[in-house]
C-alpha cells in the first residue's frame, strides 16, 4: 500500500517531492569570471545537476573581461568548483556541467559583444544543445553596468521574446543605492523588459529557513491568532557576522552596512515575519502583502534618526580568538573612513496588527558570533499567582526562528524547577532542520536559479518592494551623510557592537537576546 505524504517520515517526504527538471535554456552570466560566479553560481549549478534540476539542453555562457578561451574558462570554473562546492564533487556530474560551459570576452558597453553573444548562442543551439531560444541572463556584475547591459540586450534584440521563447534577466543586489537611483534603474530597465522578465534577487529568499517563515506562520493554526500586538511585546532581528569586509573593502566602503544589508536582507525578514496572510502563493499576492508591510513602516523623521538609528564601525579586536584589524586598516578602506559596519534600528509598523510593537534590528561585521535569527518576544504573564512564593519575576516567552548557522525554531517557556519550593526556570523546546530532514548542503542560490528558469518570481523582488525598502532607509542615509560620525571606531571587533545599540533597547526597558555559541 502506498503511504500518503503526511504518513511518511519527514526525510523521505523531502526526497519524494523533488521537482521536475527545468526546461531547455542558456544561462548567460555577465561577470562570469567574478567572485559570485565562482563562489556561488557554479556550486549552485553543480548542486542542481546533482538534484537533476537542469535540462539536458542547458548551456552556460560566461561573459567577462578576461581573455579566456572556452577551454581556459572551463578549467578555471572546474577549479572554483573544487574549492567552493558545498559537498564532495562527483567527477561525472562535474564534467556533465563543465562540458556545457562556453566563454566570451568583451566590454559590456560594446555592441559587438552582444552580436557575438547572439551568434554564439545560435551556434551552441545548432551544434550541441537545443536551447529553444530561451535565455536566462544573470547580471553578476557591479550594479554600475546594469543599465548598460540591459540597454545593449534590448538594442541587439536579445531581450525580445518571440515565438514562445523566453528571455529573463536576473539583477544581483544592490538594486540602486538609494530611492532615487532605484527608481531610475527600474525606469531604465522597464524600457527594455516587461516586469515578468525582471528578476531582482535577494539571496536571503533562497534560504530554506527564510522560506519556512511563511510556512510556519500560515500552515499552522496555533501561532497566527497570537501573532499580533495583543500578545507580542516586540520582535528583535539579529544578523551578526564574524567576518569583516574581507577583500571587498572597495565596494563596502562606498555602500556601508545600512545599504548592504538593511533594505534587502533585513527587510525580507521583517516583511515575512509581519506581513498579512496572502490570498494565495501566487507571486503577485505574496508581493502585495510584503510591499504593504514595507509601506507601513513609520517613516523616520530627522530626530528619529538620532534616537532610533545607531551606526558603528569596528576597531581592532579579537574575533573568536583571532586578531582582527580595525575597519580603517582593512585593504581598500581609507584610513579616515566614516562608513558604518554596524547598524541597529528601531522600527514601528503602522497597521492594526502591529501598532505599538517595536521591531528592533541589528546587523554588523566583526561581531562576537555569526548568527541570524528572529526572536519574537511575547508579553509576560501576570505575576499574581506567584505573589506569595519565592518567584519574584517571570521570564517572557520567546519564539526564535534560527536562520543560520543553526536552522530551526525554538520556544522558550517557564517550567517548575523540581523541588519543595516553587521556583520557575526557563526551558526550551526545539525543532532542528538537521534532525528531521538531514543535511542539505546548498548555497541558497539553487532554488532561486531554478525558479528563475521556470519563470516563478515569488522569491524575487518586485519593483515597488525594492523602492519601498529604499524609501525607509533614505532619510537615515541623508541624516548620516549630513552628520559625520564623531566617535568612529566605536566598537571592538569581537564585541556585540556599540553601546548605543544596547541603549536603544534599554531606554524601552528591553534588552537584546544574549546569543552564545
Ligand atoms: C551579502 C552582503 O549580500 O550578504 C555581505 O553583501 C554579507 O556583506 C552577506 O556578508 C551575508 O550573507 P549570508 O548568507 O552569509 O548571511
């Protein structure tokens, strides 16, 4: 007798539900020799080969400035795969992928490059793989090239969908560097592409644990009734990194943590945690609700920025026992840099569900631990019952959604400590992905690439979502630009950030969750 899905062990359900391979297409990677292609895209494609998610008629064309032949590029990517694959590389699967790889050298603003690309794609389709004229362009370049590349794709006819062929373009983050530039970019690309062809990526949406926020909230009857201002005291979201800026000093010093992390990654976590239930899982319905919640974030006035937006920059220190230089001493960073490497914010959401419930965010580099989590803190129970006992205070219940490196959900509640006296201690009930579903080594890009090739935009961002994110942080960027930070560097590498971040919660009688290894 066949088991129904709900009777099967969780691990078997995961295996039984593999989706079908995507259809024929060529993936063209602009920035094919760059960091992202080697570290994430190729390892993700390899994992997709392993999970049988790619068509036999699939090809990759790397486009970059280095003067490689097809064979040299294949060799480079083979080596990258060896270094960055998320599990041991099976030579047969690797070769399956590598033999579908091609390379074109050129300048992204040169129209000739696009004519050669067109020709190459036709040749691949004639000789090796029937790509059916479907092209998946991935812009893994500096955002400075986005507009140019899209214009050229338009001018060369490569972006045009005819006879049932599809053409889609993925934009890496950051999409713009403030509200104005994001609007301009949206406007520029919409002259060439329809919204259904535009895929604005945020790799946080590729994380299983992030996608699970929606499933957790909306597939369970017991949480949603208490998911509101009547029961929740506040929400705190931490995205803490132990790494500094590594080799990205040049980019990072122009961006800073606010631009690099907040309107994108952190706001994805905010919107999925606080949005209303969508009417369906259609991309449009999910995006509508995400967009609505971002629009409901109370705008920062200048004086709010001074009180509720904290910035920091790390000084030299010890991270996990390793000596780390000050941010200003990192490669590519000016010695008097005013760029922030830490941000804490207090947000308020102006709608019925969340009125009066603060959302605290903190994110930074060179912090004490690597940890991404969402902690939902519930209101305390009244102490009345325990008034004449040794119990002098009650802890609040906390529901923690662990995003990384731990993946799971835990609930903290009070329990009686065994013994003659009435004492209450905090205990934890935990669900851990690993225990139920086994290890799923992946880069987070697999599902996003698969969805992109399938044309599913649910896990990508719509134009208005990107703009709504920038609209929240724009006033902060303006005030920070006008008022140079006077106390940088203001936290030691290996700490939890500047004292002002502690104060922002302490002023409200709250504190950041203590995160230990
Ligand atoms: C990137 C940022 O988008 O996300 C990096 O540019 C950051 O600065 C990274 O380190 C964090 O991603 P993850 O998946 O490691 O949390």
